[in-house]
C-alpha cells in the first residue's frame, strides 16, 4: 500500500522548471547511451538488464513478496554483474567522455600513447614499404565506414598494426579504424575522392584517404607501398612525404594533444 501511495505522490507532485531540465538531461543521457551500444552485444545485454529491473519494479509495486525478496537479496550481485558484464563498454564510455570537445577544452592531455604507437607503426611500415591506411576517428560518426569491415576491439599497438598490414595478412587490404583510442575495425572500405584536381600520381589508398577526409573530420594516415612515403589526410587536404616527427606533430595538433616536454 505504501508503494502505491508513493507512486501517487510522485505522479501528482507539482512540476517545476528544474524538473523539466532534469528530465531532458536524463533523456539525453539515455539516448546517448542507446546510440553508443546500439547494434552491439552490449545493447542486447542491456535489454535483458532493463527487463530484469522492470520485473523488480513491478514486483515491489504490486507487493509480490516472493519476487521482491529474491530481487532484494540480489541487489549487490546486480551491481557486480553490471560492472563485470559491461566492463569493456564502461571503459569505452569513459574514454569517449574524456575525449569530448568540452573536456578537452578544460583539460589538456600531456601526451597520447595511441599516437606514439601509430607513429612507430607508420615509420616501420614506411621502412618495409608495406602499404597501409589508418583512420583515426574524431568527432564525426564514421559508423558507415566501420560497418564495411571486420569488427575488432583491441588496444592500439605498433606490433598489431604492423601485423594487419603485412602483405601476408588477410586484413592488409582496406583501412584499419581507430576510435576512442581503440582499434575497432580492419579491412574497411573508404569512399574515393571525386576531386578532379587529385594528383593521378597517387594510388587508390591516397584517393580513399582524401575521400574520407572530404566527408568527415577523421584523420587518415597513408603509407605508400611503392615509395614507402607517409601521407596525412585531413579536412579535404592531403599532406605528403612526411617524416615520423612531422606526422606526430600533425596528429598531436589534430587530436588536441600537447606533446610532452
């Protein structure tokens, strides 16, 4: 009876401007979380978790003592299970929040391990003359690119990138995508530029890098298979024949990272 009275009191309490803002903010957060896990395994698990909480709420609302007792005993287990099951997604969310433009504006990152690993990989790929195409997502959603390749969830490392672009690797064709400082896809297909001024001396990799740079704010690194030279595409521009130091500086500036002194 007390549960029903509490629900009645909540439903008929006067609504203030703060309440409206509170509801809008919560709705925004839930929507962002939904977009973040939509189509993933975490999204399927989240649906099951919501159903469990719904059953728990209804059992208390209708005073179903048996179910209420069971769910009451499992409250601590639910919390632990949530952290264990959604550990990878929670990590991705925290990285995503940390890399948001608002956080970056107030907090300057002193360096990035991801950039170091990418630069080392590009330098070695250049030496070996192994063709490579590495996409680093920024603010724009590039899910349309990720979906064309093989989904992954791996920490960015130079040895792993080198293994992807080895000529004997089944993943060496196409682009590897890095998002939120994780490798999220390999063997993806990028849109080719239709710019008539594109220099025909460059091959399909450069054309694909420039094509994505024209459509999104992602930055793309290209290593030429013929010459071993490193190129960098951003905002519809292609910068060629870069040294490892120049590439690192461009990545630091693009990702708003302050190099360590």
